[in-house]
C-alpha cells in the first residue's frame, strides 16, 4: 500500500496484522508533515509507484484521466491494461 500523504501515525487494526506478519508494506514518498491527499499528491504517489515497478498493471484508467496520461509518459516499463 502506498499513501498519497505522509506516513500514518496509527495503522488501522484490519491492516496491522498483515503489516506485523510481513504480508503488507506501507510506503510513502512524502514527509510526515504532508497530511492531506490532493490530486497533486496522488499523482506524485502514482509516479513513485510506476518508477519502482518493473511491470505496471492498470485495471482501469479514465479516458483523459491522470493514469491514462501517466502511462503514456512511461518509458522502459511493461504496461498492461486489463
């Protein structure tokens, strides 16, 4: 799970067991001072994830939306749209 804001101070109970068991990683490209999700932080989070990935699978991208625009800009990655 990658956040479009800084790291949460408290992890929800339904996620904590998965984190503790090493089955879920929570990451963020932001400092803890970033507390609100905006269109800009969501786009930065999406770029961050695309940069980290070897292969990107897009389940849905709105026509003319942010993901559609981002995947057009991606170079050197395998992009799969389902």
